[in-house]
C-alpha cells in the first residue's frame, strides 16, 4: 500500500463518516419531532375530552400547559386554542389546535397538531 492509497482511503472514510453523522442527526431530529407530535396529539385529545365532558362549549385562546415529554427535568411549553362552532341548534364542532416550540423549528417544519369532534350538550 502506497502513501497515496492510504491518503485516498482516509479521505473516503472521512467523507463516509460525515455522511453517516449527518444522517444520524436527521434521524435524531425526526425522532424528537415524532415524540413532540405524539405528546401534542395526546394533549389535544385530553383537552377535547375535557371540553366535551364538561358540556362547556366556549372558545378559548392561547392557553398553555407544561409537559415533561423528553426530559424529566425540563418541561416543554405547549400552547393550545379551543374553538367551538355551532353547526346546528344542539350540535357544536369543537376544534383544538396545539403548538409547541413557537410553532416551528428549523429543519422540522411546523410543530402543531389539530383535532376536532362534533359534540352536543
């Protein structure tokens, strides 16, 4: 093996390691977003059930809850808004929109979820 072959092998190895580390970082960010999306969907479902069970069909805006979804020592702030729309005399459409991390994060797009349901008092 000549010196030139060794340098070429080391360069190829360095390029491969850079590619693999970039891929790993993207996978890690995707897993983080997936965990946040699951927590947001569970929060939306919980708020929707509370709203429908209480038979209180009033809209609210920019409420917040702190959830420990990734790290037990640091809570993530989730903002939510409830919109109740009357669609018939005794039927409402209850819509819950949940967002976190300011609604977006670089490389992850929009960080929000929405859930709705028909309900009656």
